[in-house]
C-alpha cells in the first residue's frame, strides 16, 4: 500500500505541478510529490519482516521531512516577501528578470529551487539521496528508478523558475506601470530587514545542510533509535 501511495503521490504531484502557471499552486502540488519521496523511507524500513535497516530508513524519511519543511518555508516566504505594494508575486511571469532588479533575492530563490529539485550541493539533494539509498538497500530498486524519473520531471518546473529569473527580461510595468519610453520598470532592491534576513538565514541553512548533512542526520537517527 505504501508503495502504491508513493508512486501515485509522485506522479500526481509532479504532473499537476508542471501544468501550473501560478507559483503558489505549483509549490502546493509539488508538496504531494515530495511526500511520495518521504514515503520511500517509510516503506523501506521493514521489508519481509527484516528490521535491520529500519533505523536508517526511518531516519532518512525524518531528515527528508525536516529539510522539506525548511525548503517550503523559504520558498513560500520568498513569494510573500516579493508580494508587496506595486507587485504581486503570483505567476511565473512575475519572476522574470529578478536577477536584474534584486540579485540577492534571485540567488536565495535559486538555492531554494535547486534544493527542491534535488541539485547538489543543497540539502534537497542529500535528502533524496538518503531515501533512494534506503529504497535500494531494502531491495525496492524499481521504486527507486520510478522516483528518479519523477524527480527529473520535478526538476523541470523548478529550474524553469531559475531560467525566468536569470535569462528572461523583466515584464512590462513590473512596479506598477512601465517607465517612460515604454521600458520595463525595474524594482530597486530592498535593504536589509527582518524578513529579508530571515529568508537569507533560511536559504543559507538549506545550502549548509547539503554540504554538512551529518549533524542533522545523526539527530534524526538517534531520535528514531530512542523510540
């Protein structure tokens, strides 16, 4: 049953997310796909009555859940931060040319999108690697292959946002109307503030946990072993 739920979650979540033009709906549907990956760790814990790999598999699932919470908070927080007077960050088009108007915000969003897509050296890569390793060690190789395929599909709509931020021109009237001469308005980057600092810490933590995942992974392992 867990295997069926995992495959359906990854399939429905990714296919629904890839068709979205609304950023928040895209992230919401992608949550379904990420829960499918989390289920890989749960179903790999006890296979055929063998519990030897249960602590590693369950700790991988716990690590994945914690990392996803961090990534999701950062991504939704960035959209809310960008949605302010004169700018609604709702559609994919609203991310066009962000690197030109606010390079630091674009970099933070890039880190979050790379992590959600599972690109190294972010925490999302290690989280997916951990649950895939648990599935392979449990003999669920076909499930691991299916998960990799759907992970590639998911990478498309995450990296599409990176492409919009770095390679597309800003939309006309991005800051409440085009400037004189019909040129697209360019938003001025905000200075340091509480929300911006929090988003910076969140995004850099995602990067740090990808480079040094062992401390959090050890905490998850000891938490599972103590149950």
